[in-house]
């Protein structure tokens, strides 16, 4: 009898599927025009992974992660990074990319052909709202269609009725510049010039000369803080063309304030952010030695957390099944889940319950899978990006 029971138990053990580790790729622009943002973003995603592993409540083994450099504006490099993650490292989903152009390349060239889910913390191009994605793309940040509205409101409220604008010549830059122009002009403002600039140049004198000739009360720089945007600002200051700048999200970061110095004081900007309870908790969680918080780090935490919670709800890593659970996990009804509470969320989902993932950014998913979003209005003061208010 004992031998029979032992045989049955052995057969059951052999029949039971082994729990396999889940792998997430973290594909961000570790090099390129926004590289100073990538480290804090990766740390945010990896913090969520660490929290899930420490809970011991994830349905399938432990979660591991692999970083890859998607750059920011090199579409071929982004596709190659995603291809390596999917086909060599065998990841189950990708957190990334950082920039819109890289994200679009990864989505179209790798994710869609292989059926791999992508959740970006920071790709904000309006084009991604309507781009065909086979239900494989999500983002924890709002579309720049929304940021264009917010920027035009801030400019008008600050008394700027005429603006000059330059944008980095890619999907992100063109999409946001169009949104700013249409909203600002819709409110009665005047845009004196809208001119593209290329990243990676050593001299932006010609671009600044054209901007200065057109005039304007303030220069709106839709660019990247570690490349062309920084070059435009420094050149404008050197030429005495402009002394105040508007800095959209990809221009907000400590590397820019350090590089430009006191001359950047008085400039204003916007970046996704919230004063929610979740944001406060996230800041407390990341107040640890060696952790550098920064723009889009909370969104990165939320992106990784959402993917893992949706996997838990689906009981599988299959991307289409996970996608089908994304809105259920993100939105009401259900128990609200804040940073540091991923174990509770996993436990509720394992029991068949519902959660409303609020996370670090008060995440609410709308449309084709993007955040409804709120923004932090920024003033550069004493070489620091200080918060004025939230919108």
C-alpha cells in the first residue's frame, strides 16, 4: 500500500508542471541623448521585481531581469537590443524603451513579430496612442497630446503670449511640438517659429540665430537634456538670444542643471508627476543608500509592477493573456495597491480577488493602454528642479 501511494505521489510530482523563473527585459537608453535618466529608471523597475521576489507570492518561481541598451534615437540599435532580449535571453516581457522612437522600433520590429509584451515607462509620442500594436504595448506615462495642453496652460498663466520653439527631429520631438503649437495657438498665443534640430552636433549657432531672428518671449526646447536640447540652450545663452527657457519632460534632470549652471535659473518646465500618497511612499522606499530617484523612476516601478501583477492575474506569462488582464489590474474596482504593497496585491489576485493598482504615479489606464496622467510644474531655482504645483 505504501509503495502504491509512493508511486502515485511520484507520478503526480512528475505530471505537475515545474515552476519556471519569469524573465523581464529592461531596455532603456543607457547611452544617447537621455542617458542620465536611464539608471534611476532601471532601478525603479528592478525595485518592483525585488519586492515581488521577496514576497514569495508570485505564481511562477522568481523574477529575473536583464538590462539592454535601446539607446534613444537609434532605431536599429533598439531593435537589435529587443531582439537579443527576446530571442537570446528569452524574456517574457520588456520594460522599455525610454524614448518614443526606440520604443516604436522595438514594438514593430520585435514585439509584434514575436508576440512579446512591451510596457514603457516614458515613451510619450501621441503616435503610440493609435499605432497598431496587437494589444502588446502599454505605457505608464501620459501621451504628449496631454502634455501639450498642460504646457500651453502654464505658458499662458505665466504671461508668455509669444514663444519660439525648437524640437529634436524625431517622433517624440515632432509629436510634442505639434501638440504645444496647436494648444497654444488655440488659446490665442503666437508661435513665432517652430524649427527642428538634430542631436549630436557640436555647434548650434545657426539654429539659435534663426530662433533669435523670429523672436519670442521664451524659447521652448523640446529636446533631450544630454544632447541637442542642452546644446541649444548653451548656444542661446552664449549669443544672448534668450535667457529663459521652457523645459518639457525630456529636458528635466539634474545633469542639465549641473551643465548649464546658474544661467538656467528662472526657467520653467513640466514632467509627469503626482503628489499622491503613492508618490510619497515611493520616495520613502527609495530613500536608501545607492538608490538614485529621478524622472520616470516611479513610472518604471509601476510598469514592472503592472506586468507582474497582470501575469499573476492571468496565471501565465503568455503576452495576450497578460494583456487581457492589464486594465482589470490597473483600474477600479478592487483593493487599492500602493508601492510596497505588491505582496498584498499578488495574494489578492491569487485568491481570485480584484485589485486597483494605484502605484507610485496614481496610475489610471485609459484608451489603448496609457496613463491618464498628471504633471509636475517645475521651476529651476538655485540650480534645482523645484516643484511649483501639480496639474
